[in-house]
């Protein structure tokens, strides 16, 4: 024990002597010189970027949280046993979420290239401010892969994971606006439990999957990424159950557009502009609220006249 203390004391004296004898500029030059021979490159991803929040920081947290349990290569910063990980569940997500604990590391293989992630946390006792950041370490020769492929992959995967885990919400109209307090939907209906002809169910599922995977195709041909369906039938025939199954399958929010609550075309336009991406717009009972115009007779009708008939139809727009 005494010999260890002696070595520590000697090391402290040598370090202090070096700092006194070698100017700071020379020490900085020597440090930069040694870094030139290092093959490792590190990107620092902080919570803020400039004056706004850093979307890459949020994406990294989601991306790494989705890889914690599936990864077999997890280390702590000292190279010892695996670190602890954080787990939790909030009301606006369906499943448990995971995150790296402070000073933990995880290696992600992307096309055979190891990407080492480190999560750092520092608390200043002076300013009482907590600072969090991620460090992404990789070989310098893979810098172009990281820039052009890996970082976009992290952003896209994080967005997909976020969409998959979030709770589907139900939106209604209140005073010409969508009600800000949307209701979480916990409807158990899925395509597996939906009572429907097997061939028809398969056709609908194939069409939905083709739509959800065809965003780039729609963009390429210059069309809006949307899909429309007409559901027709008397009450109790399963229209709402099919909508719930579609929302759960796509993980899309539902916007219930009751035309009887819409006063004018301009209000309808505003409501449609407020709808978020990846959602289902349900136009309720369209046969009760809109009277078809006889164009040959030149008949003019007011916006959204009310016709009292038995409601049978719903129109869905997925976008």
C-alpha cells in the first residue's frame, strides 16, 4: 500500500512539474500532433444546436433506446461489466422505453462498420446546470459513410420507432378548431380479430401496406401521399371497427370530421390544414350533409345543406 501511495505521489509531482516547465501552447501543439496519428474520429451531439433544440440528440436517444435490449455489445466507460440502463413508460407511448444510463457505451454495427456511442452527463455544482450529450466514435476512413448514410439512418429509424410506440389519438372538432386535448385510443380491434371476408381483408391489408411503403413513389410521380376509402352500410355493420383496425395497423391518429359542425368552405379548409401527417381523416355521414348538385340544370346549393336521411357512409383519407 505504501509503494502505491509513493508512486501516486511521484506521478503528481511529475505532472505538476511538466505543467510548470512546458508552456500551455506547446502542450496544446503536442496534443494536436498526437491526434493526427489517431484513426478515431468523434462527433459530439449536444441537446441544443445554436439557439434551438437539436433534433439529432432526440433521435439518438430514441434510436439507441430501441437497440439496447437487442445489442449484445454493451460496455461501460471503464471497460468493466455492463452498465445499468434506464427503463420507463409514459402515457403517450404504448410500450416500455429504454435509454443509456450516464457514462454507458454501446456499439452499433452499420453495414459491418462499428459505431461506438457514448452517453455523457455532467452536473456543475457552481451553476447548478446539468449537461447531457452523446459522443459518436468511428474510424476516420468511415467519415463519409457516417455523414451520408448512417446519420440519416439514425434520423429515419428514430422517426419510425417513435411512430410505432406512440399512442393513437382521436381528434374532434370544437368551435371550428380541432380540440387541443385529443383522447388516447386504446381500441383492441385489429385485422386479426376483425370479422371480415378473408380475401377482402387481405386486399385491404395489401393496399394499406402498399400505401404506407409508397411515399417515395408518390413523391416521384408528383402526387400527394394520400389514400381514400368509402365505407358504406347501415349502423352496426362494422365501419367503426374497421377504422380502429386500420388506425392500429398504421399507427395513425384519427381526425373525426363531422361536416354538420362545419360552417363554411373556409372553415373546412382551415381544419384540413391543421391535420398532422400520418393520420386518418374520417368524414362522417357524408350522405346526410351534402346534397348532390344537378350541373345540367344549373342548380346552386348552399355550402353543406342538411338533408335528414339515415346515415350510412363514411369516407376515409389516409395521409
